């Protein structure tokens, strides 16, 4: 009985594999093109056309994105403040650093929040580009020609803003600002070595 079932199943399998009507490949393609089956399938499988209408982020997401930049920039500002004091053989007290941090942190936070929020806007990119071209040479000039008191007061903020503008700019604009500032420093003989 089992052998009989196997032979009937095997015969059915060979019959199912053999087509009922033999159609040449050219004729098959002609039929497919006439019926438009491929166009229907490709239309359903194509991803929907997306526009640049991206959903706006929620306020919590925008705050998180800003905090991602604010925390490292704050530490960078503190580090630059400590380093500039060490360069001139001064020891900053914790109170001095806290006082500088209390005055700089709110301004830095607001600046970072709004520039991060509108980073894709071409006007913001232009403003960051111009700001980078203003802050970078000013800091290099201060390091080379400024008095030690002015350097201690201004260089940490300039370094932080310059770093942030270069990070937030699109790559081509960031490279352009660095090349322009580097060319200016080379032309004027300024050095960034402390």
C-alpha cells in the first residue's frame, strides 16, 4: 500500500512540473509586456516618493540634541580655562571656575539650543560660517599678540565657540573656514603653538 502511494505521488509530482502548454520565451515576454504585470508589481514595490517634509522633532528631542552638545562644550570650556591659567603659571580656584561657568553656561546653552534646532537652515549655516571666520582669527591673534590677562579672559570662550561652529557647519563649509583661517595665519605669520 505504501509503495502504491509513493508511486502515485511521484507521478503527480512529475505531472505538476511539466507545463500543460509549451510557450516560447519570446512569446512569454510578449504576453508579460502586453498585460503590464511587471509594471503593476514594480509600482507596488517602489518606495513612496518622500518629500523633504520631515516631521518636526518634539521639544524633548530638541532639548536632548542640544544637551548632547552642551555637556561636552561646557567641559571643553572649563578645560580651556584651566589650561590658559596653567600656561601663565596661575592656579584658578574652584570659585573662579564656578563663577566663569555660571556666567558662560546660560549663554552657551541658549546659543547651542537654537543653532542645533535650525542647523539645516542655510541662514544658520551662513551665520556659523561668518562667526567661525571672526572667532578663529581673533583667538589666534590674541594668542600671538594679546596680553596675558586678555588671553585668560577671552581665549577659552573663543576656542569653545570656534570648535562648536566648525562641528556644526556642513563639511564643505567647515573645511573652507579652516582653509581660509589657515591661509590667513600663514600669510600673517601667526602661530597657534602656545
